[in-house]
């Protein structure tokens, strides 16, 4: 992002202005035919609602308070998540339903699919700990989706949709905050550098398999600033709830992000015709966390909703205290212990749209 700091309202205008700019570059009509998403709670739009054993769900108040009809859908925010905003920017009138939903059928398949599952991550071991949909299983669901799409659109049209679609991979946070940081055997087996190598290696194999199956436009998010998340400050900050971000955890995220960029470069050299964009969520979220007032936010340490005090509830809104939600979520960077508010997601989405222009032209 540039050094210019605008308000959340200005960020919204910048995001919406991006679409006509894309169209002026020669892209006709809808910028891409479909958006296909893989990952964790950052893109889960309700898949975990259909998993009886899933530990992480957002199907209760105050989640969704500022979304359509003011109801929880399974999105981990007060309103729209980044992929919602990106879909709107690309000209979509609606959002792909969760793949496990009955709505993911018929003509609804033509505009994409969402396989995201809260607590999923690059490592299947991380996802399995919380009964989430592993990344391996998400890939299996994608293969199933390809067959369903061909049945609806015809094989030729399905191939075109799959080749021209935007694929979004947003995951990895859980590998650190839900696994590595409190798994003594794992951290003893891998130092941070080697652990990051393991994770980006999984991404490389995943992206290569998507390419083999027809994907040509992939966007992957960086690791967020792990040391700035309210939950991690609370868990690992030794009473620094009113202080700044945790440098060590942010360095871990930066290590992963450097290796991710190098891995993307290797993928581009290996696969002809493949486009991959790295969507930087680290920088905008770090800036918002460290200097919220510069972009019109009032609070970056406290969460809008009241989170739990122990276990996994440290990350999420406490359903027993739904009435304790803040009055104005748009003034908070974080809605719960890990996930941004819709207002913060708008700022992050602007960064994604800027990085993704090369994918779409």
C-alpha cells in the first residue's frame, strides 16, 4: 500500500473504482466467470455450519450483525469478508454459497464455489485437530465440483470457466496459532524456518495440482501479522493487551511470506501460462493494527465483540455475551480475536484488488 492513508469510506470508493479500471483494460462484461475459494475462516461462508463436529463456527450472534438481514451466515465478521468484497468488485451480483450447502447446485455452480472451512490450514494435521475440512479434502471437493459443473454447463464451457476463473487460496494462520505455538513436539521437530518450508511446500503442491486440473489464475494470501492479532497478544503477550504487536510472531509471519514469494516465483517458471498473484494482507493489517487512527479507526487492540476467556473461545465471539457487542463495528479493526471487521476487510480488499489486476488482464 502507498504511504497515503485514507478513511474506511475512501477505501470503499477505491475498491469500487477498481472495477471500471479493470474493464477499461479491455476485459468485457464480468471480469472473470467464476471465483473458486479454498482455505480457512478468512473465506469460510458457512461450510462449517454443515459439520456437526467442527470446533469453530460463526453461526450465532453477533456474527453477521452488519450482513444481509443482520443474521449470522457462518462468516467470521460482523459483515462482509474480503472475498465478498472482491466478488462485488469483479462484477458479481451474489456470492458463491458454501459448497456443503444445498444451494451449491445447478446454475449456482456457474459462478464458482467456496470450499473454505474455519480452522483448516496448509497442514491437514492442523485441520484435523478441529474437525475442519482439510486442504486435501477441499481439493477432492473441487474435483467433484468440476464434474458437477460439466453436467450443468457442458464439458467445453466448463473447461473455459475453470481456465478463466479466479482461484483464491487463503489459509495458514491456524498452522501457527492453533498448532505450532502450543504443540511442543511440533516446535521441537521444526524450527520456524523449516516449518515455513514445510507449509510453502504444501502450497506449491496444491497450486501445481490446480494447474494440472485447469486453473490458470491463482491468488494466494500472505500470512497476516500474527503478532498483532488480539488473541495472540492475549495468549502470548504476557499482559501486553494495551501494548503493541508482538515482534517475534510478526517475524515468523514475515519469514513465511518471504518463502511464499520465492515459491510463487518457482511456480511461474515451472508452469507455462500460469499466473499467480501474492495478495499482501500482512502490510495493510499491520498498518491498521499499529496506526488505526491514521485510517479512521478508533480501536485495534480490543475486539468489537466479547471473546471467551479460555480455550478456543479466546479466538471467537462468546455466544453468551452477544449483547456485549460494540456499538460501532466500523471503528474497530478486529471484530473478534482473529478476524477483521467489515470496515477493515474493505481496506485489505483494496490491497488484494491492486495486486490481482495482472491476474485479470
